[in-house]
């Protein structure tokens, strides 16, 4: 439950310092254990490069 809360707060743009305070942690390193990102979150935040033209270069 704590990990889900922390991850949801992080995804919504809440600063890590605020998340640590909500979780009751004095040290950011302690709060970081709750903030790991999974591959789905990484895919969601990845930039879309489909509009960038590809250029092939041959030696």
C-alpha cells in the first residue's frame, strides 16, 4: 500500500521530498525504496519520436 501511494504520488508529479514527508521518513534514501519504476511507467513517460524523420547515412 505504501509503495503504491508513493508511486502514484511520483507519477502525478509530487516532489520526492514531499513523498518522504507523507511516508514519515526523515531521510530521502529511506523513501527511495518505495519509488522504483517499472517498465510500464518507463514506457509511459518515453518520448514519441514518430514525427522525427529518420536519416540514413552510409559510409
